[in-house]
C-alpha cells in the first residue's frame, strides 16, 4: 500500500463525494479509480455498463481481487452482447 499525492481540489471532491455516498475517502477514491480504469480499458462500454459489471462482480466474487479480474473478462462478453 502506498501514499499518493492529489490536488487540494480533488481532496475536497473526495470528501464531499464520500459523505454523499457514505464511503470512506479511501473507498471513494478507489471506486473512482476502478471505474476510470475500466472505462479506459473498455471505452465502448457506458458508465452504466461498468457499474452493472461492478455490482455483478461484487455479488459473485468470493475474494476481493477476483472481482476485478472477472470484470476485465466480462467487459468483452458484455460488449459482444450489448452491440450484437
């Protein structure tokens, strides 16, 4: 685990969003990073598609880190299903 530096404005955005979504600031930052990473890796999927994949992976995953691996593979499946 490491420490990253972010701007004061992003820190304030994290603080506000974490209060609104009842997450810790670290959890909010991780959520944004996860969504952003998946959207960059799968630019043809919408934000809604990515969020649905996150929920499904969370519900189906027995280990924390298996979920993201599943998402990376499921993104390909979802793309084929949504765009066929």
